[in-house]
C-alpha cells in the first residue's frame, strides 16, 4: 500500500485494530456508505418510509462518526502511527455526516 505524506499505512491497516469482528475496516466503510446511499434513496423515493429511513440514517451516521473518531484515537495514542488514507477517510466521513445532518434537519 502506497501511503502519501510519509504515513505508516501498513502498520495501521495491518494492526489488530484493522479488522474489528474479522472484517477489514475498508470493507466496513464501503458497507457504511452503501447503506447510507440506499437509505437516502428510500427517503427520496418512498415518502411513506421517509420518517423511518431518516431515523436509521441518523443512527448509522452517528455511529459512523463515533467509530471514525475511535479509529483516529487508536492511530494517535495506541498504534502511534498515522495512515494518510485513514485520516482522509475520517475527514470524508465527517463531511458526509455534516451533509446528512443538514439534509435531515
């Protein structure tokens, strides 16, 4: 894995924290974003389910940002190495959550 800005992506990604529940974080991230995209589509296309979809979207987005903060904490204080791609993904997730909150509220 090529890690820009002299990061230590291999160290971070291959650490014991890189596979919670035996599933790689990048796979979890893809599932997270796909589930949000699906639920936002349901919210837009099925007005009868909009209230429920928005409730689940808020829950998933909140969990996602908390999990992202936890992974960033692990990089800073436990692993003591930084993965540039992981930090970029955390920033992207933060932006996605802000946009979701603005959309729903």
